[in-house]
C-alpha cells in the first residue's frame, strides 16, 4: 500500500488539472469506473504492466515505488519474445555499458563470474562467433542458427569490428573479477556439447576455437601479472585489474557497474539474459555481497605469484586435456 500511495501521488501530480485519478486509469488501462476505483483503494493490485502504462502515458517514473525505504526493486530487461533479442543482444548489452563507463572518471566493474565473461571473448572472432552460435541455437532457438552447423555460420565483420572496439573500452575500465572452479569449464562444456550434437564437422574447427580460448587465457594471465589491463596498449597507462579465484562454486553471476553518480546492477537470468536496476539500496547490497566474496577469495593479480601460476597451469591443463581428447571423437 505504501508503494501504491507513492505511485498514485506521483501520478496525481502529473495529471492535467481537469483529470482525476479515476479518469486517468479508465482512459489508460481501458477499464471501467469500478475497476479503476478498486485499483486506487488497493483492493485490486496494479500489475507491473499497468504501472508501466501509466508511467509512459503521464511521464512519471517508477523510482518512488522502489525507493530506499522499501524492499521493492524495479528491473528493466528485454524479453526473449522481443524482435530486438537475438544472440548478439547479450554481448551488445555489456558493450554499451562499457562504452558508458569509459566516459566516467571513477568507474569500476565488479564481477563474480561462474562462467567466462563475454567481454573477454570480444578480441577473439572465432571464440565470440562460437558463443553467439551456441546461444542462438540452443538457448534462443533462433531460426538462423537452428538450421545450421558451426562451419555454416560465417564470422560477421561488423560484429568483429564492434566487438574489438568494445574490448578496447573494457581495457580502459578498472575491474575486479572473481572466478570460480567452473568458470573456464563453461566454454569447454559448450564445445563438448556441440561436438556431441554434430555441430562440428571436423576436429580442426574445434581446435581453432580452442586456440583462441588459449590466447584469451594467456592475455588474462598477463593482465594479472601486470595488474594492468592496458599493459600492451600504452606503457604509461595503468588500468587496475584485480583478478581473484575462489575455491567454491558460485552459481550466481553478479555484475555491478560503479560510476560517478550511480551504480547499475546486472542480474543474469534465463541462462543468458540480463535484467538491470539502478536502485541504490539494492546495488549497495550487491556491492557488499561481492566484497564479502572478495574477502574469501585469493588475489592472483600483482602479488600471489605461486597461487597465480598454479591457477593458470590448471587452466592450461584443462584446455590441453580437452584438445588431446579430440582424437577420440568421431566427427563423421
């Protein structure tokens, strides 16, 4: 009821002087007088769709209903049924965030990553193409991908160009990443699944993707050694890269963008989609949760030479063992 009161107060203040709340609800929601009255007195709850329609019609925002005083949080997202959603949407969402963060003076990206963050793949066309293929075919049921095997999906030059620019933006934003034991396995498991389903016609196709996985991990290792994302871009520039590993699996992916005037929390759902919010109290709680995980993780960047070497040796071993196992696979 408190949230409803806040919403209705904002709506009433925005209405033309000749219009009542009841009239506004009747007109916008296409309901009768009695139904409008029930919503105003709280007997029939307003749905999120109805609140959004009122917000759009009268230029009010929903932030008062998700203020720091209450536990309600409003998230924005692009639904799967939207024509805007294809496998490219999920890397474009993060790319646009990185672009925005490069304009901030004190930005930082915080990420607890149970799978390899997509921005690490931006610099590797075959690897990114594989991830788009996997998402499009098996998670989105996109007709373009569902009718093809991997070799039939050409690398899009426009996507490659856009992704490389996004990767340059990533290298300008200080970040803190926490990887778990299953993080690297996310890509290897997807490769194995596509081998099992016949999406690869020959061994060399898998090896070409694996080669870029190895290159990606080598670069992450170098960033960790230097504690600097920009180590090979500009020798005078230092962009902090705090890289951690934690020894327990965490199934929740949390991405928090800290900017000059606000924070944005991205919550992953339906495997690959994101919903986001700028609600201050929620973002602060996510920040505290990430810091708590950080306190229990091992820092691999800068110091921690032995731990860092052990971690990356383990990753290399997993990739090599996967590659050696390819000789046992019948691609015919």
